[in-house]
């Protein structure tokens, strides 16, 4: 739901408020940098800061992807190639410096910056792929969400029952959570005639926020019970 929230919020700024994708990038970039500064300055893990940065990467990632595809007119294929290049470059530089791509635990600030940059490009790439499923291949928003969800389920099964590198599986799953959020977000917001529920970007964002908060509360209660 966090990724769906990023999609609906990003569309709310650029489309519903009619600010355009460049202005949307400016707004979401400021939010991302502010939340990231809180996260990096924290002396311990604070869930609120972490999840706020995740929301920041999903909203900014939505604006970046839409700006590349629709404002620069590079199209989904070329736009995805650009985002794949920057994601792989980030992971390469991360691996070159630290010798691994382990995401837990991360204590060094510079390593954490690599992580968040990789997350940002992953989310941007996921948005582009989700749009490609719907607009490029012609799948409905619901079918697109089910396709990407199926990929995530397969990756989880591979992680549980095979010895495939868990870091590789993590990043594959992470990239595909974004197009799931994008396609599911479109399913909530797009008109009924186009296969959506026509909730609108604001209402869909509110629904996503409520579900997200409920899931986080449930997760934290379960964690406390386990300890």
C-alpha cells in the first residue's frame, strides 16, 4: 500500500492539481530530502522516519518516471533503459565500495545513501514498467497488478525453497513491488470505462494511507508479541 500511495500522491500533484511533472518532481524531491535527512540523522532505527522516506521515494519515483516518459517523450522502453542503467550503476558503485549489497544491517551513512538512491531508482523503474504493462501492452490495471503480484509470489517461493542468491531475489522482488503499487494505484483511480474504480487520486490516497497505517500497527503488535 505504501507503493500504491506513492503512485496516487504523485498523480495527485502532477495531474489532479495540474502542476505538471516537473513541478511534481520539485515538490516530492523536497519531501524526500527532508525525510531522508531525518532518517540519516537518527541515532537508532525509528519506524516513522523509515516509512516516511519510503513514501518519499515512491512519490518522487512516480514523478521521475512520468517526467521521462511523458514530458521528455522517451517512451516506456527508453525510459526504462535509462532507469535500469542508473539502478545498476548505483548497485555497482555500492558493491565496489563495500564488496556486497547487503541491506541489513546498514550502519554507515554513506552505505545507507547508496541504499536509498537504489530504492529511488527501483521505484522509478517500477513505475515505468507498470505503465508499460497497461499502456504499452494493453493489459487492464487489475491484470497488470495481478501479473506483478505473481512475480513477487514466485520470488518469495524461490527464496523459501531454493538456494538462489537472496540479495538478487531481494532486489528483483523490490523492483516488482513498485509496478504492483503503480498498477493497483491506477486500478483505484482510473475511470470505470478504463477498468478502474474511479476513486480519484485524493480518495485513493486516503484509502491507501488508512490501510497502510492499519498494516503497520498490526505488524508492530505482532513484533512485540514475538519479543
